[in-house]
């Protein structure tokens, strides 16, 4: 396996791990917010984890494009017409 292929494989694994970690951290922050609505640090943490999660999911979409033989700037399948709140 070439250096580039090995790097991409390890980077994708790291991104996937970060998604799992940030999803769990977001859920914990959400629990803290539910327990104490006045907890500003939990609310700030939730926003930070959500932002990171969005970025990591963006990268996962780029890896999906790569595996599908698409260009870096191509949109992932099914992205148009979807809204995520």
C-alpha cells in the first residue's frame, strides 16, 4: 500500500472515531443541559461538539466521494433537498 493510501486510510479511521466521540459528548452535554438549564458551560460545550461533528461529517462525505470515484468538490449523494436541524 502506498504512503498516500495508508495516510488516507488512517485519516478516515481517525475521522470516524472523532464522529463517535463527538456524538457521545454531545449527548452527555445535552443530558447536563436537561438536568440544569442554567448551566451555560454545558450549552457552550454542546454547540462546540455539534460544530465539530458537522465538520467531521463533512469530511466523511469527502471520503465517500473519494471511494465513489468522484471529485473533491462534488456533492455527496442525496444532499440536495435535505435539511438537518
